């Protein structure tokens, strides 16, 4: 916003002498007689300089101009602030819409990538949804790389689990494992023998009882006639009473 002070090339608080000197300098520069070949431009500029000096050189007119100018400046600044706020709101809304559209395109790409489609398919799908080519390529590359990384991680986990199971099976089948089991059995046998030597009849009786049971049970199985005879005997006793 050009002011009369700007026309003369002085600041708003210039003195009367500063305004007069500035007017003489500007008038000499833009006098039509000094601007051969550009008389029309010089004449218009010279007239503006004369009008500015006429107002600013008069104390009363300068005071009125300053008051009007101050009011105009306040209105202009308020208008500019409103315009800046409206522009900021428009830019914020545009950014929000762009971010929402970007998030939607990423979601679409991830969904198709989860279905097993490659990068080129993702790119084509995004283009089909009116996504800008540069952005579509960026999203397709990023999502494809992410899916590849996930697959590699899953494969590594599966390989590690299989290796752990193989190690466990190999350890179970190793001679050292078998020797450890045999050692446990030997230790149990040795403890049983020590108990018998130390005079623990409970252990000996338990062993003898187990031996007798083992001998008796096959006998019953080997002679089913003896069991039937016992049943008939009980049945006849019941009839007798």
C-alpha cells in the first residue's frame, strides 16, 4: 500500500524540511523535460509528487491524511488478517483431505498385498483409484517392501522353530541321553540293594510280595478251570443255605 510519504521517499515522521528536500529531489528526477522519450510516464509521476507535497507540506492536511491513513491501515491490516486466516483454514482442510486420501490408498495397497499381489498389481490398483502416479509408485514400493520384510521374518521364525525341534529329537536319540536313562535305572537298583543290606524289611517284603504276585497272576491266567471251580463251589454253597 503506497503512501504519500512513499511517493516522496521519506518516512512517516519526517520533518517539514525533510519533506521539502525530498520533493525537490523527486521533482527534478521526474520532470518531463528531463525524461526525453518517456514524457508520459514522467508527467504522471511528476503530478503524483506535486499532489503528495501539496498535502504533506500543509500541517492541517497532513494531520487529516495521517488520521485517515491510520484508519485505512487498521482496516487493511484487519482485512489482511482475515484473508490470512481464511487461507490458513483452506490449507489445513486441503492437508487433512490429502492425508485422508493418502491413508486410504495405503490401506487399499496393504489389503491387496495381504492377498498375495505383487508391487505391479498394487501400482495398477492405485492408478485405477485415481491416485497420482508418483504417489501410487511410492505407496506400492513401500507396501511391497513391508510385506516382503514380514514374510522373511515369518520364514525365519518358522526355520528357528524347526531347528529347535530337530535339536530336541537329536538329543533324545543320542547315546548320552540313553546312558543318562540307564544310569537312572542303575541308581534305582543300587538304592534298592542298599536298602535290603541295611535291614529295611519293608523294601524286602515289598519286593517279595511283588515277586509272588507276578508268579501267582500267570498261574490264574494259565488255569481258568481253577477259577471256574471256585465259582461253582460258591454257587453250590449258596443253594445249600
